[in-house]
């Protein structure tokens, strides 16, 4: 019996790298509002929903803003972001990621996405992975964002597996917290390693093959 039947992947920062596009789009909005914004603040937005991200940016805003105005600004950010995402193509999917996914599948693992993003399906399409995953749980099917476990609990449901048979792969602390809250083991990659919350720490995506071989 395998330790894990399913692997649930965060998208942004794990399967692909959209940080620079998020940064550019938020920076355009922040500049227009006269709010200071830099890469360090951008790092705090990892795994956090669009509106919660804007609330973090607004910590440095002097004025008052109505909910309607917030809607307008986040829509604007998303319009800019979606334009930038059009630059993505299958060339943005690394050979290591694709080969590891293929090997995990060949080893009998179900593969799912657990992303806070409402653009997840669009991004997967750009990468040429539109039909690849067994299930996609994203920002459109959740009411609570990471660190709430909802997005991963739904992904486990969609692939019909118990939490303890799922492994989550995450680059954000909030994502690791979400996996733990959902009763799932988690593999930290990139920035998330420093949090010390991962059941495993990956130094490369392909390390997943070792972790899941048990
Ligand atoms: C997450 C990103 O995957 O999606 C966050 O890490 C982002 O930075 C969130 O805010 C929501 O994304 P979107 O595409 O719905 O605005
Ligand atoms: Mg991420």
C-alpha cells in the first residue's frame, strides 16, 4: 500500500512562477494609489486571496476606501494580471516539473491542484496543462482562503481520497498551515521551507519522487 494516493499541488510558485506578474499588476495599482509597494510586501501575498492581498497593500494607505472602491481596484489588478498571463506558454513549464508529474502519475498517484487563484484554469491552459490534472480545486470553489484548509479538503474530495492519503506541495507558509489544518502531510518548497512547517522539505521539485516512494 502506498503512503499517499494523491498529491495536491499549489499552483503559483510550485507548478509555475507567476509572482512577477502578480507583482507588476499590484505595483501598477499601488503606484496609482500612491501606496509604497515592494517585493518584500509582495512575498506576504503568497497563497493569500486577491482581496486579502489588497487589504495587506492597504495597510500603507492613508485614506478611507469603500468596499465598492476595493472591488474596482482588485478588478483592475486582475485585468492587468490577466493581460500579463497571456505571455505564458508551455515553455514556462519546466521539464523537471512535467517529468516529475508524469512519473508520479505513472507510479499510480492521482494529481490535483489546490490553489487560491481564480485564474488557475486559465494559467493551466496557458501552460498546456488544461486537461492534465485529475481535479482542480481553486479560488472559485472556496469561501475561505489559505490558511483555512477548505481548498485542500475540496481537492481531496474531488479525487475521492481521505486526508491522510494526500500529500500537499506548497511554497507558502499559509499553504502549509492549510494542509496541516486539513490533516494532510505537506512538502515545502522554495520560500516555505524556512517556516519549518513542512513534513518534508524539498530542495528540488523532483525530490517528490523520493518522498512519495514510501
Ligand atoms: C495565489 C497566489 O495562488 O492566488 C496569491 O499565491 C494570489 O498571490 C492568489 O493573491 C489569488 O489569485 P487570483 O489569481 O485569484 O487573483
Ligand atoms: Mg503558491
